[in-house]
């Protein structure tokens, strides 16, 4: 806290004034003493007493001088105490001014209670700031108008900005409610002469009912915001009158339109229920017709081309998806209209499963025929018989499941699924033979032996032959022989692998040798225990 002038400077100036006063007295020409003229002549000296010393050494002067300077010091001390107390009383305002930023405050979301609390705080501060702008302490006058004006400006400006912020929030909320009511009114003014549009109209009515409840709660919030705004600024609250009138107009208009919509729905409901009933009957007939189409010759005969069957199923799928969309809409209509006799669409569910089975069947037939051609007509050396076995097992399982599903409740067996089942069984019947022929242990000598027992086929190195060719040459008739040859080849392969392993081991084995006695070119093997042990193991294995 600083004073102008400072207390030391002020006391120095007073002290100078007193000293100057004594000098002035000293300079005034007047008789202050009588001297001896004879002595003056003899000594050639003129006695001239000092008024300044006379005054300064006087008890009265000293007492006054001390009293004046003490008074100044005491008054400055009192002023200092008053200034500090005043600052401490308003320190919270100073600190808040440094920390608070309206731009940041405006970007954040605040509840109405938060805004009310802040405005109340500003109000209390304004009341506290109303101290005297001039305070007298003895001979000193303390001017606090600068401090008061600064704090007052900050609080008043901040309060006004928060009030404007509240005004914007209130106006935005009022306009939001008005716009919502306007949208609801427009939704209830749409035409609803068809079943689909009438269902949409009921949805709009139900939505309007729910939204109206939330808008009433928002309106209560607006009332609270107005009351708070009015408490601090009647002028700002009054500026909302136009927006409030519009909101009130839209709300009243909605109430009228809502009542008309309720009456319209009640009057139209019976007619729309009849339309739903007729639409369901028509859909049931379409579902029944499509179910019969799935039993057509093209789809149930094993003689049909898979591509033709799948193209026909694609057309049926478009119809089926259309029926499912209709059923979805009709379910919605039934719920909205509260229809007593509800269509559960069980026939459509069964049709969907029936179509899925039929589609999967023909996809399996197409895939099987494509793979069957590769298994039987490609060079047999390129066929992975392990994958063939996996695929056949999968086809067997899926075909069996389709047979149960498609033939369930039918008087006659479905020929298409029987066709697939028969073909899968045929390949499955040859599967042991295929696995034996596909044995990777078979060498040229084994194939030569096999071909010696076939007709119309001669073995030559690098010969490319298909499974179909082998079957035509009678390979199935010597299945037992081929099994024996395959088993023998596997055993021989194991022996060959073992011999190769032993040979590689001995190739990598190092012997430790030393000279035999004093000979120069004769050596003996040392450390033979491990070598003998390994030799015994290899001989036993062979």
C-alpha cells in the first residue's frame, strides 16, 4: 500500500517548513538586544544575537516541533492500518479478478444454480464495495475512489456479462421449444390416407405425446431462468417478450393440433385394421405360392443343372425378401393399431427355412460336381487325397442334415438331395482305395507292380493318369492287392528313412585316434564306448 506523498517525505517537508520559519524570523530587522557601543569600538566587533538559534533552542519550539512530527507519524500509521483493513476486506474480489475469465466461463456448461450462485456473489460484492471514497485520518485525507472504482467496474461488468450469458441461454431455450412445437405440428399435418402413411402418422402422434411432456419440463426451466434474470435485470428479462409470445403461440397451436390428431386416429382406425387384415391374407397366399414354387421340378430333380437351379432360386429370393419386408411392416401396423387377431407369420418362417435348405443343397451340388471333376479327371499325382477325405466327410455330414430337413413330413424323397447323397456315397465307397493310391510312400517299383495287374494300361516313368482312367482299367477289382502294396510301401519307406538317418549319423561321427605304440603309420581308435553303443543300437534297429 503506497501513499502520495510518503510519510517520511511529508515529515521532512514539515521539518523544513519549521526551519525556514526560524530563518525568516532571523532575517527580520528589529532590535532584539542592547549592546555596549564602547566595547564595539574597542573590539571592532558588533554583537548580533541569532534569532534562529534563539527560536530553535526554545522549549516551546521544540515541544511544538516534536508534537507536529509525532502527529504526522501517528496519522500515517492510522492511514496505513485503515488501507490494509480495507484491502483485506476486498481481497477475495482482487483474487477472483485475477483468476476468473468470462470467455472461458462462457465456453463451459453451467447449471442454473451455478449461474444464480455467481450472480448472488457479484451482488454481495457490490454492496461491500460501497465504502466512502474519501476517509480523513487526522491531518491526512485518504482517497479510495480509484480502488473503489476499479473493483466496482470489474464486478458490475462481470455481473452484466453473466446476465447477458443467462439471457442468451434463456432465449436459445425458448426458441428451441418453439421450434420443437413447430416440428410436431408439421408432423401432425401430413396426409395419412394409406396404411403405411397412417402408421407413420400414429408414430408421429405417439412421438408428439412423449415430446410434449419433455417440452413442458423445459418450459418450467425457462420460467426459472426468467425469474432469475428478472431478479438482476428487469430490462433484460423484458427483452424476451417477443420470443415468449411466439413460444406460447406454438404451444397453444400444438394443443389444438394434437386434439385433432387424436380424433382423426380414432375415426380412421377401423378402416385401417380392415386393410391390415386383407394385406395379411394376400401375403399368406403369396407365401403359399412361393412355397410350391420351391417344389418345382427344376429344384427337386437331380438332373437339373446347378447353375439353372441357382438362378431360379435367386429370383425366388427376391420375392422372399419382399415378403419378409411386408411382414415386418404388417407386424408394425398390427402393433400400432392394436389388432386383436395377430398374424404370427409362421408360414413365412417355414418358407425361409425351406428356401435356405434348398439354396444350400444346390450350392453343395455345384461345389461337389466341380470338385468331383478335379478328383477324377486331373492327373492323380496332383490330387491331395488327405483333402479329398476331409471334403468327403464334410459332404456326408451336410448331406445327411439336408436329407432330414428337406424330407421331413414329405411322402416322397426329394430327388435332388438323393442325387447328391448317392454321388457322395460313391466317392466315399472308393475313399480307402483313393487313400492307398495317394500314399506318398509309393515308388516307381510299386506303381509298376500295380500296373502289371491292370488292363489296357502300361506303366512308364512320368506317366500322367487320372483316377477315372485307373477305375476304367479295373483298379477297384484289385483293391486288396493295392492295399497290400501300399502297406508294404509304407513299411519300406520307414526302413529307408531309418537307413538314411543311420547313414547320416555315421557320416557326421568323428573318431578319436592315437598312434599305435612307436609305429609311424599305424593308429588305434580311442573312446569307443559311445561308438560301440551307437553301433549296437543301429544294428538292433535294422
